[in-house]
């Protein structure tokens, strides 16, 4: 069977096997209106990467170019996105219809679409953080990344009119906190959203994570500072830096 060409692929079919939850729609609407910069500070398990990846695929179909999905560590990108499977057993990469993929490289974590666009997963721990002329970027868990990558990418996006989305859960008052404040002070240029477990609901109307579950985690031994950070997006957890630096070191050794 011949590979489908861009002319017979209908971008209205996107997103593929994904229906955004109500709280995710404002981000998508803002980007569709032409917003070039967005930062979403959402609680753990709120679907940050799922909504961001689906948006990237949609834009890669509409506008031919290079699209880069950044993670703090390259092996995180492989585990979370390239090999990611949600709780229903659905693989993250299956949000890209098979007929839209011209070439796939598992080694490089690279998809070439029939539209000519290229989507790559990149770790900001690697030297190759700036590819040729990115049209759009997602910085996943930006508060854990080396901010140098953004500073290298931003002049390219300024020149070509490209876009960037930053998603994160707080990790103390670091560069992620600084970026959040920049977005808050410049709402004309930035979309920003902070959502705790009190703000998010599933398709059936139930909380993504309930207050009762949050309190149960603390009773079961989760440190309250860490719980507030993960579920209530607290920027002031005194141990966030040390805890997550240790986690990143463990991921890097895997």
C-alpha cells in the first residue's frame, strides 16, 4: 500500500484518539488563537505531556517544520513519551496516525511525517539541544531542565515566529518559578495556567485526584511538603530541590 501523501491526509482528524479534558482546553484555545508562549504549572498526573504532544502533532501537520520535545534527561524522554503507555494501555506515540508517519527512528526518537515535518525527543542534558530551525517546542518539566536550552532556542523562535510551551510541576523557586512570574506579568504575550487537584476533573466529572486521596498519601508516609508541591503546586517546598535532584540522578543511571 502506498504511503499517504499530505494531500490525502485530513488534519481535521487530529487530535487522534485524544479528547482534551475541560481544564486542558484553554491552553489549546490560546495556542490556536496565535499565542506563541505558554507555561502550564499543573499538578502531577494532570496529563501535561499528553495534551502538549497532541498539540505538537497537530501543528506539525498544519505547518511543515522541525518540532522538538525537550525533557530534562534524554532517557526520561524515552520512558515518558517514546515508550509511554497510559493507564488504559494506550501508547503515547499512537496519537500519531500510522498513515501520517513516513519514517520512524527509535534510536534517534525521531518521527518524519508525510507532511515533511520532523518531531524529535531531545534531552537538555545532551549537547545537541538546538536542531535546525525549530518551528515549535515543548519543554517538559521545565523546572528540572537546564534553562540554557531555552536561551539557545528562543532567538530562533523569535526570528521564525515559532512557538514554545513549558509544562511543569514546581520544584522550588528556581528558573521555573521565574518563568511563571514572567508569564504572569505579561498576559498579552503569554498564556499561563496553574491548576491544583481542586481544579481538574475527568470526563466523568470526578476529580483527577481527590482531596481524600491526597490526604491518604500523607497518612501513608508521603512528606506533606512534597505532597503540597506535587498536588497543590506549592513553590515553597523546602526539600524540593534535593529530593528531585536525587531522582534525576537515579534516572540518569538507569
